[in-house]
């Protein structure tokens, strides 16, 4: 079960792509997943260069992508 809390970007990406062994490719896949919708693109742009995401920012991502 997913817990809504602050996450580092790497932690959140690894929850969405647990099978990925490379964090760089997982991050790219996460970005592409967000870019599939206009709301996701807006969320991604607002979070550029953020290493740590607040609970509210994680909630916005969950609203767009659903739980990992």
C-alpha cells in the first residue's frame, strides 16, 4: 500500500519503476509518463530541479498518474 508522505525524487521514481536498475533511465521514463498528459507536463515543469518533494507535490503527482 502506498503511503502519502514527502519523498525524494529518486524514491518516488523507484516506486513507479521498481524493475529499473538504472536511476537515470527510470527518471527519463517517469518524465515521459508525466508528459503523456497536459496536467502531468505542468506538474513536471513546476518540479524541475527539485530533489525532495513535499507531501502536497507527491499528491499532485498521484492525482495525475495514480498510485505506483
